[in-house]
C-alpha cells in the first residue's frame, strides 16, 4: 500500500537517495582503490612466446580512460538522482506547507467563531443584566405600592450592586465559584 503522507514519502525518497549515493560512493572508492592498486600491481606473468611483449602489458592510459569514464558515469548518475529527487522533495515540501497553511486557516476561523460566540454570549448577558435591573426596579415599585395600600411588602431578590457590566459579570462569576458551579 502506498503511503499518502507527503512527509513520509519525502523521507522515503531521501532515505533511498542516501542509499543510492552511498552505493555510488562505495563504487567511487572501489574505483579509486583499483586505480591506486593498478599502478602498484606486480608485473604481469611473463608473456607467452606467441603473444608479443607489447600486447601483454596493460596500457595505463587505457585504464585511466576507463576509470575516468566510470567516474564520469557515476557523477552523471549522482547528478541525475539529485536532479530528480530535489524537485520532488521541494514539491512535497510545498504541498505540505500548503496543507498546513490551509489547516491553520481553518483553525484560525474556528477560533474567530468561538470568540464571536463568546462575544454574543456577553452581549446576551448584558441584555439579561439590563432586563434584571428593570424587573428589579418594577418589583421595588410594586412593593412600594403594596406598602402604600397597607400590605406587607414581598421580599425582594438581591439587587445588582456593580456599576458596570464587567463588574457585574465578575461578581456573578465569584458567586458561582463559591457555590462550586465553576
């Protein structure tokens, strides 16, 4: 099953690239050792009488050319690997960056929505505070009318003593906390 996670794909490519580059490096080392040992090898077996002496000796120039061709081939392979892996790795990183940016935008929008709902709750709370104050004032007026008619006034709920909405909310939060509700 192919893993669709771009970071894991990039890691796999980088791991494979490392293995390939390691193999190329190993081949490069082997070629270097062949080149250095090729010049220090003992003289080849004496040539047979049927083969002329000139043909029996290895030609150092031909060995150097072969070595250079192999080395150039390895360099070309390494360049091709890097040319293919680097753009793929960059594309993978760009895709991951785009995915993370999109996810960040969604989270940012969710936070803005939370704040908007909290703000609406605070505005609703302000409306309830205003309603409470009006109803409390109405109860005070009704109790005063009862008293003028000679009747015993009804007990009143506690009035809001804070001067502003922030203090009122803070007082209510304190009371809820004391009651163990927060």
